[in-house]
């Protein structure tokens, strides 16, 4: 995560309990994602009328958009229990067999980051999803015996931030696949007003709009910024989150008007000032800002690309004209996004690391 993780879309351990308090408990309380919410409502209503568990559900999309909340909502709407685990926690097929055989009829099994589940466990999951049966192998070598165990009918809800890493057989076994999109500023404002009511934070409409505009379209980031602005308002203001208070607080936390933090701006500054806008290879750019390559690629770049500030080209990373203007620089003629990319600096380009 970047810095203190303030604008990281990944959940921090210390904030999970706080997240639970503001999570919607029912579909009617879930803000935005209208298409997914309507489709999910039809799926659940149809299953309840038939008196059978609904099809297995796959939720994909960037972190922080509400996949875990929707999994809990599915269980709440069905009136069923929920068992929560994650793909990296299931290392052996026996781990998964122990989980699925302990489920009661109609329960929901939620597996977060399901694309990271171990392959032996994934293959055992196939029969559990389709036939509600698992074969547990006892012993090794020629004396090994497969013991079939029945599993109560259940609904698997899988969540993934990288659906492309799911195998074809796994993806095909989900009867309902939904992709969650980033929230609009208007939707985030509605979410912030709801969270503020739950947390008991007085907030004005323009204060909510200011926080929403810096939240990267992600509810988790919006709620996190709201809590930090609340702290500032209580300590250095009158306790009310106004637009002035929000701006002052987020300036303290190095979150600018576009939602960029210190590392985001460091990446753009290095790209513009040090490498004249690029192209520049990923590892060279990471060294220039003192971070690991995967941090720059997975944490910074997705938002910078989506905001139109950075482009990935076959020759390397390139700053767009908007990036120059955001940093208060004058873009050279031919800046990528306003013409052809500039001639690359041979010492900054890494052909094997686009």
C-alpha cells in the first residue's frame, strides 16, 4: 500500500471492524451498482420461491467496491449462515473438504480472492459445486483410498479482483457472474451521507462532495477519508465536516484534489521532471521513487491510467498532457495524449520491461 494506506483500496486489518459498522445489511441499502443489484435480487427471489439454494455467484472487480458486503447481503437475504474464508488460506484439498462438509443446508460459503486458491483444492471444489460431494483421499501410494462424502446443498460466493486469473472450468461453474464498477461522485456522496449518519458525523453536502471527489470512485476509500476528516474536524474545527474542513484535512493527509497521494505525485514528478515525460521502464520508474515495482504497478498505475495521467505503451510508461498540467508544468510539443510520444531516452527505456 502507499504510505499509510489512506487511499489504498485494500482493507487494512485495523479498520475491518469499522467497515462492518457501515456496511449495508440488505440489498435495498446497497448504494449504486444498480444493474448488479437488480440481477442479484431476481436470482435470490427466484431461489427462495423454489425453496432451493441459488446458483453459485462470482463477483469480480477492483478492491473496495463492495464484494464482501454483497456476499454478506446474499446470506442475509436468504436467511442463511455464512462461512468466510480466502483463496490463499486454502492450501490443501483437505482444508476445503473440512469447510464444505461442515456447512448446513442452504449456507453461503464466501471465498475471497478465489483466483488464488490452490489447484488441488480447486479441483475438489468442482465436485462440491456441481454434485455436492467431495472425495477425500486417505493414505498414499497404491493403498490410497478415496472416501466420498456428501455435502449439504450450499451457495458459493466467490470474489476476485483479477477474474482473468480464474481457470475456465472454475469460471464455468458459476451460474451468475457480476462485475462491479467504480462509483460516480454522486453515488459516493450518497454513500458518505449514509456512513456519516451511522458514525454520527455532522456533514454538509459540499463537504461530502469534496471527499467524494478525492475517493477514486471507491467506497472503502471514501469511508476511510471520512473518518480522517472527522478526526480533523473534531480536533481542529467545530466537529462539522464542511468543504473547508475537508480540504484542510486532506491537505494534511497529502491527498490532492484528484485523489492522488504522495507516491502518486512522486511517480508523475519523476516521469515528467526526470525522464521528460517518458517513455520509461517500470523498474527504472520504481527505483526513481524508491518503491518496489509491484507497488507502482498494482497500487499507483491503475488509478493514474484511469485518470488519464499516465499511459502504458510498448516502449514504457508515458506521462500524458493532463499529467503535466496537474503538476503545474508546461507540456512539450508532441506530449502523449496531445500528439505523438516524445523521442525516448535510451538510458531510461527498458525494452524487456514495458
